[in-house]
């Protein structure tokens, strides 16, 4: 029986992970589940899976969680420190599905104990790629990609010589506004942006898909995870979301990973690795699908992709700054303080400010440095939001 921990259990990836584990409950012992404010879901899953520990990130929600789990014998805790402690507890396999920069510290705890970390939190590698990879190497930990694109690359590289890789192509659906006229984009609402044409995901990641910031993060993540040069990473618009990534080799051949738009494939692959196990996902009928389409992304529609190239070229703490500014800009869009198209402008301004200062020389040395860079970039982003509001009279 394998012991597992799920960090971010109440989000879409966490729920898909639970779905797979619950189908074969005798094969797993759940060490810990962590979540946010959806206490009812967190408690229900803890009862269902007989988790040993359940943690909410919010101190004020501890009492409700304890009440819902009264009489079960399940340990209850709350707060960021408790989530890190949950990650540090022994488990054979840990899913990192906490959204945003908040997932970094718990993920590092797993790596420091030499565990297996299934990484769905792309911000971990974006903000701290060199620190994360070095921590994994130093402690003999295993890092498995769970983003569908990076799982696809990982699978396409299996058995291949990494030195033969010429390029990696990450696909993108184009998001909610792929067919909108450019002049309409400024008026797009959070509700409109949170509707994905193919995937069922959480609100924030779906909006990031519409702006292509999600793909920008994935470009940086691919660079860090697979040790690629920025020039080796390409993005293609693929409306069907069936080809998740392609790997081109020096002989001109391209290996593609094709599968349904269902996160349970990438999660299940990581859960069963290095073996493959049957999964409850759709079997594609390629004859019925008929054709697959590909197109180059429009730079004017998706400015986040160019920003990702700047970050990859800069290295150091640029990824942490980029991610923090992106998260702050998204918060402002959700709050109705900026327009959809303002997000990329705000991130660009923060990145300009960072790269024009001595901060561009900062290497990623430790978590404290990253936390400070994250804090500073968020403050700069909010200054940019305020300045924009002052100019427009908002």
C-alpha cells in the first residue's frame, strides 16, 4: 500500500487526483490532505479517504474543519506552517496542486525529505527552477511533471537521448478569446475569461489560459524542468487540445503525445510511474476526429509569450518577479480594477523595472530571497495598477 499526500486537494487537479485514488482505495493510504476555504469538500474527502491529517490554509477555518471531522480521529490543523508540516510528513507520493507561489514552500519540503513530488504547481519551477532542481538532486528526490504539456514532453522523451532534442513544441487552445476581434479584448469580463473551450479547470488557470499567461508559465517551466535553451521552446495554437506537446529531434523526426483533454491522464501517469495503469479517460476515435489543426500564435493577441522569452533569457529571480506580477495583475482584474488587456502591460512594467535595477543580478539562492522578490514585485504591480487608475480617472 502506497502512502500519498495531496496538497491542494479541493482544486480541480486535487479533485481529479482524489477521483483516481478513490477508485482503488485498498492501494493507497492517505497521509494528508490540504485545502483552502472549501471546508465542506475538504472534510468530506478526508472522511472518504480516511486521511490521517487534514489542513486548511486559513486559520479562521480551523474550527469549522474540526467540527466537520469530530469523532473521526482525523488530525486537524490550519495555516501555512501547518501545510508545510503536512508536506514534510513521510509519504511515498505527494501531489503538489496548490495554486500559485504558495505551492513553492510545501513542495520544497517534500523534496528535502527525498520524496516523490508530482508537480502540478507550475509556479514552483517558474519562480524557483534552479533551487527546486538542485534541492531534488541534493536529496535524491523524484520530480514528476503533471501539467499536461510537461507530462507529454516527459513521456515523449522516455527512452530517448536528451542530447538529440532539437526543439520542444507546447500546444495551446488559444483560450476563451481566440476568435474575438482584438479591439474587443479590453472589454472582456472575468466571467467571459473563465470559460475554456476545451478544458474544465479552476477560475484562475482558465483566465490565465485566455491571456496565455498560463502558456508563458509553461514555457519557463519547460526550460527549467528539461534544461532547454529558450530558443528550443515553441508554442503552437492547437484548437482541439488533443496534441499536448511535440518533441523534435536532430534527425528531423517529431514525437507527439496525443490524448483527451482530461487531467486524469497526466495525474494517473505520475501516480503509476514508472509503470502505466488503466485510466478512466476517453479513448480517442481519430477517424471520427478527422483532422488536427495548428497555427502560430498572434503576438498582438498574446503578449505574455514574448514576456516569457524575456524571463527565460534573463534567468535569476526574473521568474519569481514575473509570476508575482502576473498573480497580482490577475487579482486586480478579478476585482474589476483593471481591464483584461492591462494585465500584460502591468507585468511588462514590473519586469522592466526589475531588469533595469541591480535586482536583475540576483541569483536564486534560497527561499527567503524568493519570498522577498515576490513581495517586492507584487508591490510594484499594485503601484502600476494605481498609476493606471489615476491616469484613466478610475
